[in-house]
């Protein structure tokens, strides 16, 4: 990856974190009130983010022959399978219990909300556990021994 790409990614991350802070998504209590259907302000944030992402993924590759800083557009493999559904469910449960999502947690740390260190530590432990479990060979039940005749 080119250095200019890394700088562009860093700038986009800073802009993303600023937007999360401005939308108050870095405060778990605000997110939890949204998830309890008490405050619908974050619905505009989520709807806006989903709309911009959908348009970007659909329109930009048609308008540009190649990305600004790289030779080709990357492909994102996606599959709707048991692992994807299980991961999404686990993510949703964790988000619902804690009110913390990875992006806002890191942005919250940047804003000085040090209690989010516990959430980030939990996310890192979960990511490590998932990587460890995914790297293990699949378990195969023992085959019965052939009977001697």
C-alpha cells in the first residue's frame, strides 16, 4: 500500500471519529437510550452512514476507472453463512449490553472517556479468541474401526 493511501486512510479515520463524537455515539448512555427506543437521534446518524456507504460502493466504481491512490478497486468477499450470522448476533448482543461499538469506543478514548478501555480490551480479547478458534483444525469424530471377518 502506498504511503499516500495510508495518509488518506488516517485522514478518513480522523474525520470518522470526529463525526462519531459530534453525533454523541462515543457516549454509551446515548447509544443505550437509542437501543431502548427512548432517543431516536442516532437513527439519522445510522441512516446517513448506511446511505453514504451504499451510494459510495455502487456509484464510485462506475465513475472512476481506478481508485485515487491505488491501481485497482479491492473486492470485499461476503457470504451469508452460519459464521456471519453468529458473528452479527454476538456483535449485536455485546453492543446492546454495553452500548459500545468498536469505532465509537476508539473515538471515545480519543475524547478522554477512559472507561472505554474495558470495552476495547474486551473487543481485543474477543478478536484474539475468534482468530485462535478459526485457526484450529475442524473436529472430526473418530471413525469406527472396521470389523474383522
